[in-house]
C-alpha cells in the first residue's frame, strides 16, 4: 500500500491551512466558522448519504465502538494516575486527561479512512463502517470529556440535563440515526438528496483539515513541551497498541481492525480546546497537546496504515 498516497494529502492540506492562516489571507474566525460548518453540516450530510445508500454493518460498528470505548477508559485511568503522581493542579490535570484519550475521529480519522478506501487492500465498505462508528463514538467522547473535566473540579457549570441534551443533539449522532432510518425504507434514496449530500460531504474534509492546520502554533509549544509529550505518548502509542491487542483478542474482522487502528491513531481532537475553555480547564495546555499530537500523529497513522493495510 502506498502510505504516501493516503497520508500525504492529509498532511499537505493541513500545511496549506497553516500557510493561509499566517499569510493573513483569512482571519482566525474564518477558520472557526469553517470548522463549525464542517461539523454541523458537511460531516452529517456525508454520514446520512453513506449510511442511507449502503447496507449498514451495525454489528461491526458496535464491535469497533466497544474497543474504542474500552481504550478511552483505560487511557483516562492511566492519565489520571500519572497526573496524580506529577501533582498537577486540577485545571492542568483535567486538560491532561482529556488530551490523552480524546482522538480527532471526525476530521483526521475519517479523512484517512476515505483516502484509504481507494486502496486495493482496504476492506469492503470501510468508509461506511467508519462513519457509523463515528456516529456513536463522537457523542461518547463528548460525554466522557464532560465527566473528566467535572470530576477534576475544573468547573461545575454543566448540569446533567445539559450533558444529556448535548449527547442526543450531537450532529453526527442525529445524522447517523437519520441515515439508518433511510436505509430501512424499501425505497431508493432520492437522487436530489443524494447528490446534495455528496456535494456537502465532499467539501467537509478539506475544510476540516485546513482548520486544523490553521491552529498550529509551534512557538507556544516550545515553552511547554514535556507535559504535552506525556499526553501525546498515551494518545498515539498506548491507545493504538492497546486497541490492536483488544481488537485481535475480540476477533474483529480485517475491515473492523483497519477502522479501529486508524481511529485510535488520530491526534487529540481540536474540540477538546472548546471543552477545556468552557469548563475551566487549562486551555493553553490543551492547545499544546493538540498541536504536538497533530504533528506526531503522522508517525502513528503511518504505522496504522502500514500494519492494517
């Protein structure tokens, strides 16, 4: 498999986002708006058309989700223990733990899977299986983030009803359920909706990668390296290896292992910054973890592609 052909476009588009941001052609809020458009419109549209037009493998997606959820919980336990040993303050501990488990499944993971889907070694319907997994895993990550931040006493501003509302109204969860509903109807998916959804979905991944690249700031990272490196090690080394072991032990199929390993090899999600800032955790530490894990994820994703494909 040509790893360069899969990973290369992702890296190059991210670098382009960094160049565009520093050239002052676009303001920072323009990239924030693009991220919101991608998350609330582009990716949900892609999820709807993919799940509505192909027979969804719900059992496979659930098996992948079980592995991802188990790995997330294990990373939370490990990072909490390490934060306690290091004597981190509550805001820094909250940011550290969130950064160590929460992967960028929607933007980076999905981009890799869609590029990899064109390779001969990719499993059948790998993109649909990945999208279905995202529809369950992303809301789960959001819920875990709230509990992690609240348990660290970073803030008490999120009530249980607010948490439940965020989960059930998550755009990817709603889109996944809508697509599944369409797939169960014994009628062809309307061509007008299909082409509209495909057009919106095709715009989402490049915009997402441009937004990630625009947020890179190596200067700030150099002043605070060791703690982001520890969180990144858990995220990019411990999580993929543990996930691979669990997937093998549970007997996941080839396509399921491919999706699992790619998703667990992704960097810390950019959305972690929003949650950290909102709930009083150390937003600067979160930013540094996102930057470092994004840069080093080229190695973890290269390993995932080499091993799984």
